[in-house]
C-alpha cells in the first residue's frame, strides 16, 4: 500500500503521535506535522540536544522534551 504522506527525518531522536499531529525531535529542533497530510504545523529550535526518545505529549497537546544535561523543556 502507498503511504498517505512521508517526511524525511534521518536524524530523528524521537517521535510522538497525537490525535492531530506527529511530533518529531531531531538533534536541533522539534517539528510538528499535521496527521492528515503531513504539512508543517510548527518547527522550534532546541536549546540543547535531546535525550534519545525523551519526548512526550500530554493530553492538552503540550510537547515535553528531555535534554542532555538533565534539562526539560515544554512547548505548548
């Protein structure tokens, strides 16, 4: 079967799936894509590198990322 949409992210450090978005963490940024068609919703830089798979999304849609060095950031 053919994918509905694709997004190239060869250096991803984690992915979280929400009802309306897919959130990807890379070594330098957090990217949110629309679930239906993969369009870019937002893209924000990270102040430090993320811990691999250190991403979570709460029920309000806030994105929490754990960074190397013990820091945690929340986008929402």
